[in-house]
């Protein structure tokens, strides 16, 4: 995910740099095409074609284009920083879900809590079983791994 955000931020940043550099000339060219390119002849006569049409002058549009490109540059820069600084890797829930979809579905099994006794050796063994049960409940280990570890601990 972070690589995608970083790539998107980079594309936005680079395209906005081109927009900042080439934007004003593109706006002037578009406005000349729109007005027929004869607006400079009419300006000398005191007629402003752009104000007659109700649109801003090309110089103002060029500034607007550059300001918009600057805003896009900042957005791209922010996306790149977010992509670099974000957490790497997938959350445990996603990893467990992906592993669960790849592996065979295991039958659900209920595990009862063991009683804790006062004997030190049994107490230690029961605590390790409790830790295994907690890890199974959190999804850190599968039921197959639980049974294997429990068998090892019972020996």
C-alpha cells in the first residue's frame, strides 16, 4: 500500500511541475485559439475582448494555473511523505485472513481453560497452556500449531 501511495504522490508531483512550467504558455495558446488570436489588435483600440466575454485575462489565468500546480505539488509531496513514513507490512488480521484463505479450513474446536493447582511443576505447565490458549484466541497461532505445542509441553 505504501509503495502505491508513494508512486501516486510522485506522479502527481511530476505532473504538477510540468503544469507549473508549461501551464502559462498553454493557457495563452488556448486563449488565442479561443479568441481567434486577434485580441492583441483589439487591445490597442481600447477594447478588452476578455472582459467583454466575462472571462479573466490570460495573465490572470496563467497565475491561477501556476497556483493550482503549486497546490498539486504540495499534495503530491504530502502523499510521498505519507508513503515513506507509513507503517510497513500488513496488520496481523490481514495476514491471518490471507493464511486462512490459502490453508485448508480446519474444524473449529473449543478449548477449555485448565485449572491452576498449587504444585509448582503443574502450575508452570498450566500457565504455559494458558499462554498457548491466549495466543490461539488472539489468532497468533492456528489450532494445528496449538495442538502440536500442547503435545510437546505434555511430554
